[in-house]
């Protein structure tokens, strides 16, 4: 079964790219479950009701998060009550929302989706390694297929968790840095992984933001408000081919496609059902 994981969705361009990608994918590849990291989906930081509704209506099944989950006040009730919205599971005890859940794919297959956050350059969170040690036995009793979003800054930390969980989860997708890495693979224990899935957002940007404001920050070292860039959007992410019985990953396919490339029939040949 193919599942699809979109990298960090950045603002309106990112939401547009996700919707366009999913609309054109229909009839080309059967996807059982669609996951997207949505913490930047509302104007670059946080969530709102309309943004969440747009992504779910486009075909996203589950939204994972990270350190920007609470950046918009109107998003806090969504994180608190949304069954299909996950905040990092290794937040300190008492934080609103939930960090994992079991979701049925279009085939009826149960998938456990887990949101975790790193600690290197990220803040004071509980240990994601020890959280996984404690929680995974119970999670795997509910679903053979376990997909982890690891939202972290350091590629070394993301790679370390992937190796640590190899054979205990089906797939682990790194998020947060918005730049897709070229290491998509299946590890020896049967876990599919990529250090960072990239982003869905404006292609001519600096990780989704207007280059003029970001460069001002780098050059002058003064506080600057970052705005989502305009221009052609792109979609980045990864497909994982999971065995619903064993939970093992058979194949991983990363992609990064601009809106103009989505209009070409040639683009979709690499995604056609076998």
C-alpha cells in the first residue's frame, strides 16, 4: 500500500501545491493514506480553521505538527480537539492535543501516525528516543504500520532516530528544515526513511519566505517580520510502499515538483500504478 507524506506546507502557495498535486494524482497512483506537516500552513506559521478545512478537502487525511503549532491563537482549539491534527507526542505532560493516533486508510488498513519533535536547537522537549521506547509496544498492538514525522533541526538527530527505530516503525519522515535531502531509502530492518521531506510552498523563496525580508535579517541582524513568498508553488514529499500485514516498507520514492511540471503528462509517468 502506498502512503503519501507531504513536507511542511507553507502558506497559501503550499496549500495550492498540495491540492494541485492530489487532484492530478487521482487515477495515476492509488494512495491509501495522505499525511502532511501543517504547522506552517496558515501564513507561514500556525493553523486556522479555514486552512485546516482546505487541506482536508484537498485530500489530506492527517496533519502533523511541530514547534509552530500554537503560533496562531485560533489554531489552539484545533490542536486541542482535532482528531486528525497531531502535535509532537514528546511535548511535556499536560500540553493540549495528542501526539499520535490510528487512522484507517482507503483500503481499511489501520495506520498509526506519530508526531515527534527533536531537541537539538529546538527547545526543551522530552526525549523522543525514550518516548518511542515506551510507547511503541502499545502503538504496534493497534496497527502494524507505524509512520513517524520527526520534526527536527539537526540532520544528525533525524538520522539517529531513523536508525534507532529501524525495524520498529514502518517509515520515518523528517520535517522542519524545508530542504529535501537526497537520502530516501529503506533501512536494513525494513523502515523507510528520509532525513527531510522538503516543503510545499513557493519555489523561488528562502524556505518558503520572501527572500527580501530574510536577506535583510541576515545582512543587518535586526528583527524582521517574515512573509510568505509569492511566485510558482512546488510540492515536495515522499511515497512509502508499506506492507499492511508486516508493517515493513518495500520502497521509498521522494519527489519535488513545481506547479508547471504538474501540468506535464510526462511528470506523472513515474507515479503510475505498477
